[in-house]
C-alpha cells in the first residue's frame, strides 16, 4: 500500500513530525538529542560511552555527509547509545535517591 504524503499542516505540527520521526532509529536519535539538548553533555557522552570525538557523535546525530557518505550509527551503535541513555538514567535515579534519603542540612 502506498503511503499518503503528509499535508503542509501536518508537517507544521511538531507532534506529527515527532511521531513520524521516531518510527526509524536515526529519527528517534535525532528527536532524543533535540529534546535533551542542554541536559546531556554530548562531548562527554561521545568520549565516555563510544571512545570517540564529539564531532563523530554530532555527525551521526545530524546525518552529515562525511567522505561523500551520509554519516550514521551502525546497528550495534544504536544499541550502545540506548544502553548509554539507560546508564545515565540509572545514575540520575541513584543520585536522586541519595538526595531524598540524606539528612537535612543542620541549619534547616
């Protein structure tokens, strides 16, 4: 079955574009980094989880052309990125738990 071309109004709707983008891995990655911009240090993520440069990560997120080819993640790298996000989430949850369970400051 032929996919219906989206209307101009649909493409102007951020929710429609988001829903459409997250159906493929490269789009889901782009959406994740767009929505988490400023919350995740991309340079640290590239170095710590991929042992790569920040530009390497940026090229893949944005699908830049590198050496006449569109840069993208390999299938295993998508898994690696998902695991990096899960690790960051676990670490954040652990810190949140520590803050919640810590005693109040003496002057409070």
